C-alpha cells in the first residue's frame, strides 16, 4: 500500500460519510482504493443503512478519482443494493473498493462495491458505477464540520 496523499486523507476526513462511519484506508494505488467503513452505533438501524451506504459510495468515488482528476464529484451513477443490505442491523464493518476505468482530462468512469463480513467471507451488499467529473475551484463545496449535518450526504 502506498501512503495516502494528504489531500485524499483530507477528502476522507471532511466528507459527510464521517457522519455515519469511522473511515480507515486499507489500500491505495493509482486508480484503486480500498477503505474500511465502521458504522457508528447511532446509525446501526436498518432504516439508516441505505443512506449511509450511499454516502460511503460517494466518498469512495471522490477518493479514487482524485489522483487522475483532482477534486471531482459524481455526475451520474447507477447503484444496486442487494437484499442483504436491507436486512443488516447493528454495528457493522464494511469493506469498500473502487477502481477507475476510462479517463480523460475532465471525466472518468468508476466502479465500486461494498461488502460486509459474514463469518469468514465478504458478502456483496451494494455496487455502483458511474462517471466522475473534475470540479473547478469555484465549484468546490466543503463541509468543514460533519457534526452539523442532518443526515444528508452533501460531501
């Protein structure tokens, strides 16, 4: 694993996914990132899981796109939740991975997936694919204090 660049660490710290999760990097290499998302106990109810996982997917996409595009955001994505995502209850640790596909100066495609540990194996609960677009400095929006969020994923 390469050391996470400071700016990607900043993306992980400042993203609104921190409202739902404790985020830890597991692996990082150009065009690929693996993260651990530990669900905070106050969100360990089934009704919060899909919102939290959607937010995690956004964070993951921005982190994987940074090396190629700089600051970026998803412009379109297709997300598939699997049945097991809706039956999760209690604190969970999720393993998430994203990879870049085709890229140019302003756009990149990506795929991502989130698994939950089930015994000794990882069970796929959500996957996504989409397009990332470079964000210019005047379009950037940061949330400096995630505690001010009211459950929205506005990364």
